[in-house]
């Protein structure tokens, strides 16, 4: 079992810029957007030290940057800045800087600790400040106790987690490549649906479908909501082109029957009418679902492929078209007339069906990849938890190869 020590005993927290430093030298500059939620450094600017030493956060190559402000902290904005263009860097004041003391603490090991779900959970509970401006205080970091196995074991743990993390990133890349493939196939078969460079006939959606906006909020009352009832599908439940049911957002069977005109059926095309305009999913089940407030649905009643329609709204320039035509200033909204009047290309039904067949095959592959991704993420979570509790057998984990020190 590893001993536990306060982080401040084995790492510097927000170290100070050394005195008598050359202020004319070039430095790397990182805004908050320069650090991704995947723990990577996205980009960096070049600035002069004298222009950045006041009003920005100092760090150096090899340090760990950790977002302190909500929601960046909870979303995992953190990175080891080992590939800075210059030895010294400055960045957003919303970063904490962690600098491990090398004889005690491995940098990658510490990164995986502060990137873990447990650390984020505890850090979120320790946040201070007003709503929307809450921050993780430095005192939380200084007093946070971390497991401290021997240095070689720290390196083994980091190496193991990095391998699983790499597999997760690879699987996510494969899923993105499949999405890109479908877009490419669509453009090859049909061209851009707004420019219509292939000259297809066009029809307004009202010519082959009915559009229905979800119920007003006044039709649903607190007593209508129960646990384990009939699911509502609001915009927040439309994720990456799929409907993600929330068991906490369900209503009684009685209320469901009262709102029969808002029932969703198989192959309805569900569209978010506010928030991220054009967020869109196809209903793929016969289970009971109710179109929620903030959503609307398209029900095809004549010869047109619902799958093709959903793909165009969600994956092509039609989404930008809807965004541009939505109404409102503080929050844009789609109304039924915008969607009913929108013209879409009308290629032959056999060509539509051929594209749908390709989509179904690719979606089958994506389903297997997503299951594999979920397994890898579960594995990462289990390994991380065991490693930081000192319960992981590291005897068969090799030490990582030593990387050359950058100049």
C-alpha cells in the first residue's frame, strides 16, 4: 500500500518567475483554448517575456497546467506542457501550475492523478466563488493527499494508463473517420444539399411530411413528472445524432395519453428547435416516447427517406442553413413554418435507399466501435482507481523508455 503525502510536499504549486531573467526573450503563450479536454496542447503563440510577465500565469516546459475555473476544470482541461516551443511560457490566469519535484514525483503520474474523475469530483466540491465563476483554490491543491509509491512504480502506472488512453483516442479517431466517410459518400452521391450543384429537383418538407412542435411547458406540471415513467425527449437528450434517454426526465402514463398528439413513432425525425439548432436524431424504437418542450419532429407521410432527411439536417450544410434562419436575439428558435418551408433535394427514391443501406452498414460498425470504446473507458477507470489505491500488480508492467530531454 502506498503512503499518502500532501501535494505541496512533492510539487511546487504555482511557482514564481525567477528573478533577473532576460525579459527580451521569446516565450510560448497559451490561452485557455490552447489546452483541450483530452489533455493535449492544441496550439501556442510566440510573445516577448516583458509583454506577458504581468497579468498572466508563468510556467515552464514540463509543467502541468490545470484549469481552475468552472466548467473547464470539470471538463478535464489539463496538459503536460512538455512540447513548448520555448523553455518558458505564460498563459491564462485561470490555470494552476504544478511542477513535480523530480526525486519524489513523476510528472505523468501526477498528471493522471489530477486528470482522474475522483480528483475532479473532490476539486469541484472544494470550489469557491459566485455561480459561473467558481474556481478550485490553490489551498485545495496544496493539501490534497496523493499516493506516493516508489518512483519506478509511478512511471509504470503512468505508462500503463497512457497505453489505455492511446487506445481510447484511437477508437475515437476511428469513429470520427466513419462519420467523415459517410459525409464523403453523401457528397459524392448527392452533392451539397443547399447549393445543389447536381441539379436535383427540390421539395419543401411540407410536401412530404408533417412538422409538429413539442408541447408548451404549461402543459406539463410538477406532479406529471415521476421516476421510471414515459421518457420526454428534449434537446439535451439528442446527443451525437442519437436519442439518449434520461430516466429522471419521465412523465406519468396518464399525462402521456393526454398528450397523444406529441407521441413519437418509429422513423420520426426529431429536431432541437433551440440551443444547438439542427441537433437531430431518428426515432429507432417502438417504445413510448414524448416529444419534449424545446423539440419538434418531422413525420414523413409520402415517399422520402426519413434516414436521409435526418442525415442532411444533422450532418450537412442544411444545419448551417437552419441556424441562419432561426429567429430570436438572446436565444434563437426554430418554428414549424421555417422547417415546413425549407426545401430539400429530392433524388430518386432508389438512390435514397442505396445511401440508407450504406449508412446502416457503417452504423453497425460504429455500434461495435462504441461498445469497444465504452469497454476501454471502463478499463481505464478501473485501472486508474486501483493504481491510485496501491492495489495494482505492477510486476509485469515495463518501465517506459527514457525520452531525451528537450533543449
